[in-house]
């Protein structure tokens, strides 16, 4: 049976190409909101961090009604670190809308998710977005998308995909690059005519694949997925298991079923094959599980999620200031929180270490893990985090490391410094082409070569450069890469930083703290231009005497400190340093806090 009343479609694109804004307009123009309803911009980005950073982290479902057809739309993340989200939601849909920026053209993440969609044989609608940009290159971008499809071995049918020209911000779509549209109707019409309706067996034995998990304090785990066959009903007895047979099949019961309408979950009594639903009542359910009629288990094949490439050690905070700001500070709290995250993040791996106080956490990249750290500190956790490390693999007896495909878009006069820095980090230039007044460079570079490069890159390009990377492959080890060129300024004693001490310390390097900041021995208060660490006393007060000398009592002028964000701090970390993360502060410290002990250890070496 073909369900003509239904379409399931995912929107895929590179970060910042306007997916969430386009979904906003689709919701508005399909009548999801009341006419006088106040609606936030980027309504799908419900998470605080997503709204602050302007990026989508979690794939989210919504639905719109057009000409009596329900269109389930899944807004996916654009950042390569959250590729695990994209890979699994593609199982729920029958077609994808590929969104490309009218000025930037296809970028590395576009390539990554498009390849996954093509492998599954999905039909594709190409949408060139942001056509109102002054630097838009409509015809060239259309050709670049075709080249990309050819590169990825698309089928004949996929090569003839329709191309639409949209402005997500203005809410317009058109089939012609020369005539701007007036509304989103051409896009809705294309979805109905080009994306196939799900072909399903509504009479067979019930079968549903879980593609994502939500969690609610009241009902526990909520499984989200598409009903593949038959009909699912409330209070139905079911068998649950997985395709790779890593766990035993067990019995469960469906307590509630919700259909997604607009931004709301609406309870219902049953759902048929092709519907995307949320169900609760099965306690241990995870992503990739299949739910079937009781006693009639038949697993649905599930895409194997790409393995993580970067690892950090999360440990209990043991600094002198531990326990002052956080609500959850013990190893039990830390362990429970990390294993709870595994329930909904399929790309994450958590493993125990020899110590009960620390855990190895592996993810897709620095960004993936930094979002987890940021979420944890907002929830009241205190923890220590080690420097990121790449995960090596042994292939045919040789050590292999993860290689990233890095795309860089910079002004022409910055090309030299970028190539010089990436050359030192073992980057290989594979492509170079002008794009308008700028240059587009493509490199293959070891993942470890990108650690700590972003802030350097923004300085070299005067803040105008754009860089994005995506995992490419494992290749033989490329050799040593020089560590960061700066050392650290380390606090000499515990106390409060004072202006006089900071004034003397700022001659030694760049400071990260201001007067009045509490510090402890071994805490890092700045960066030294030399490669070795320097111990500075920022708590030193001026000795007062009876005599006054003209000029010496003038106000001491301090250079404003450089305030490090969480990502900046992770980039700055050296191998013998830790990042102390608390709900109110981020501090960098030495693993061995005692200055005399570190000096003894160095002398032994």
C-alpha cells in the first residue's frame, strides 16, 4: 500500500547554511501557528546552547500539513561532530532536501551527509538558499552541486534532481534563479510530487525501528522512530531486540503513543506503517532496537554509526577549590551522568579506567565533547578534563591515524600564512580555487594537527577566515607535529590576584585573569611567549614604607586579560595540564600542583 497522505523528509546541509530558518518559514506558511501567535526565531533550536551558538546539535522532528498531506520534516545538525545524529535519522525518511548556501556552495559536511543519503538511495531536492545575499553565485553553485553528485557516484535519477532557489529568511522559493518567488508553495509542491510516498504493508506483523531517544523524568525513555510495518497500538505486548544481536530479546508493553503535529506531541491510540511516532513504557530501549509484535521478532537492519576519533579523560575535580560551586562532585555522580548521556548519543563511547575517579570519553571531535562538558557544567557538575587525544588504529600491522578533510575560505592576502601553518601541522593541499574575491583551499590533515589551530587561524586571517572539517579516513601515521609554541604562566601561591602582582606578571606574557580572581598554586594565569613555563606571583602585594617617592605611587595600568572560552581552554591545554570545569568558572591548572614537585620531576628527566 502507498500512503499518499504522508511524506517523510530530512533537511541536510552544512553548518550555518540556513536549515533551521527554512523550517521556521515552512511551519509559518503551512498554518502551524495562529496568526497572532508570538514565535521565536529558529523555533526548532530548543536547547539553550543551540540558541546561544546558532547551531543545531540534536536532530528534531516536526510536521506540517499541506493539501491534506502530512509532511514529517526532520531538521538535522550541520556540524560534522554531530554526524551520528544525521546518519541514524536518514533511516526514517524517504527523501532529503539538500540545502546549499548561494555564496559558499557545497562544503565538507554537505558532502558527508549527502553521501550517506545517496547510499540509502534517497531522492534529493536541491535547495540553493540565501539567494538574497549580495555575493550569491546561483549558476556556479548549481554546477558545483552537480559535480558533487557526480563525485559521489549518484544514480541517473539522482543526477536529475530538481533545483529550487530559496530565501529562508524572506520565506520565498522559486524554480528559476532569475525570478524570486513570493512564498514557499513551489517547495511544498516539489516535496509532494518528487519525494515518494512511503510504500508500506499496513496489514503485516507490526515492526518499528527506534532511530532516536528522548528522556523525560516522568515517563522515562521515549523512543522515536518510524513504524515499518503493520499497526502499533497502546497497551500492546511487544518483543524488543536489536539487529546486531548484542543484547537478548525481551518483552515490553507500549504505554503511550504520540504523533508529532507541528511542534507538539499529540497522544493517539494507534499508528500505521509509515508514521513517525514517539512511544513510552519500555525501560531499557535504545537507538537501533526493533519493536515487534510479541513472539514475532524480526530485526530491521540498522546503519552502523561511524566510530569516534577523539578521546578525553573526564575525572573528579581534585583542585583546592573543589566542591565550592558544583552540586554534583563525586565520581558516582560523574559516572551516572556520562552513562546517562550514552542513552541518547550514539556517537559517544564511555569506558572505565584503572582509577575509580576518571573515565575515558570518546566522541566525534572537540566540539562534540565540549558541548557535553558545557551541558554538564550548566547542570551543576564539577569535573577535570584532560587534553584531547586522537584514537589511533592498527591496520595491517601499521599505526594509522584519523585524517580530516579541511575546507578553508580566506581572503587572498592570507593564503600564505595559512599554508605555512598547516604545512607545519602535516596538512596536504589537495585543491585551491578562487571563489569571488576569496580563495577556497582544501587540505587533508591529521586530526591532531587541528588541535589548537582555530584561534591561530582567526588571528592570521584577521577574523575573516571560515574553516570546517569532516572525518575523511584512517591513513598511516604522519610523524610528529610540533606542540604549541607558548608556555604557561603558573601561579606561585594560593590567594587572590592583586594589581601589583599582575602588573609585574604581565611583562612575562599574556594574562588570563584580572585583579580579585582567586588563584591557587599550580593554576595557570596566562601564556608565556617562550616555550617553557614560568612561575609568577600574582598575589604579591607592594611593601609599604614611610617614604613616598614622586611617580612611584601612580596608578598601575593593567593590560586587559584574554578571557578564554571553553573551546579556547581545550585548545590551550598542554599534556601536563588539566581543565577544571565548574558551574561558574573554567580554570586551567597543572596536573601536579606543587611548583617544587614539578621542578624535581623536571630535574629527574
